[in-house]
C-alpha cells in the first residue's frame, strides 16, 4: 500500500514537472508513463513540429536515469549505435589490443529520433537490445543497464528518403502513440510561452529505485481469468484466418501473442494508476489502440476505402 501511495505521488509530481514545458498531450503523457511502468518501448508518431522529441527529453529529465539521443540518418551505421572495437596501445610494452568502446545504446533511456530515416541494417541494431537487453559485438555479449527503454519518433507524412520499420521490429514496441495537433487554446499558449519552454528546467522526481519498485508492483497485480480470456479472444479477432466477421476483409495480417501480453500489462498499470486492485474490461479497452495499431496490417480493401487501423480496432470492439 505504501508503494501504491508513493506511485500516485510520483505520478502527480511527474505530470506537474512536464506541464512546465509541455502544453496539453495529457493522454500521450499518461500512456508513456504506463509504458515505463511496464518496461515497454514506445514509438511516437506525429507530423513535424508537435514536440515529440521535446516530450521525450522532458520525460527523461524528470527521471533519475541516464539518457542518450541518437539522430537516425541514412548514413548511420550499426556500430554508431551499439559501439565499436578500437585499437589501444600499451605505453609500457607497445602491445596493441582491441577494446570495445560502448555506443549510445548503453543508457537507460535511448531516444531514437526519426528512426525511419536509416536503412534496415542500422534499424536492426536495436532489435537485440529491445528484446533481450543485451548487445553482441565482436563475439562478446554485453548486458545493458536496467531499466532500459527505447523511445522512438517518426513522421508519418514523409516518404522520400525513409525506410519503414519492418513488422517484426514494430512488434518490439509496446505502444504506438499518435500525437495530434494541439487545440487552438493550446497552440496559443505554446506560441506565447515559447521562450519559456526550457527542458532543462524539468527536475528529477522519480529515482531509479522507485521506478523499479513501481514496475515490480505492476507485474504482481493479479488478473482475473475472464479478463485474460477477453484479451486473447480480442487479439485473435485481428487474425484473418481466425476471424470470420466483417472486419476480416479489412485485415491482411493480425497481432501475435506478444500483443496479448502487452495488453494485459498495460491494463494492469492503468488499473494501478486508477487505484484499482485488478484491471477490468474498461482498462483493456482503453489500452487496446496503442498496443494493436502497429501490429495489424490493413488489407488493400481497407486502404482503398480509407479505413484506418483505429477504425478497424473500433469495429473489433
């Protein structure tokens, strides 16, 4: 109970700190905090100028965690992310040996900025880190410091010079969050307070030990069997070969078991933040879009009719 009260207090402090710089985007902030509690990675999607990078930078400043930013470009190499071996000479003996120089992925929070601007070979350098929290280089495997999060951004409207993430890599992200344009009042506030928006003014309010204790709390939340069955049946509906409803014609491919696992975890975190002892159907339904929208592949019919992934998920519900 003490950890739960501390979590609610930390949540309030976190939102208060972020509000110093970030205007609106309350749902996005809540979902990103839920992902942190679930040890999940986040893909943030939105048109240029909506403060995606600023939001991630502010979030990292509010947490007592190491932070590195990687700007993804077409000429970025895998070793620029994971690290590389360099030759070092012993001054006394003159002997030369290879030593591994760690790359920016060796951090608690990694901002993968514009991740779809680099070729698949470099994108894949993050796969092992995201799944296993390890990096293998020159035949040796190195453990990454825990907790470890990849927070990536991409612009959906840009196609020239971009390399869309493969479905296998998209599946490693727990959430795909869509940032929309601010309201008129929010945009007025952004323009008026532009000179005051300094991410360095954000103070650290959650320590690494506190975050780990919150993650343990979420992991140990019990879930009723009927909720687990509801989630599994819902995810199975996204698979055309197992779904005979009218949404079948809109789906080319569906989500795998990892989606079910992430959906249960997200529902547990949301329930904890709402002060509930266990998640219910509403918690599951509230988290289904960020968990599923990057894991389903719409068919040609859906794209031809202008039906979005979110429309398909609404129909499934």
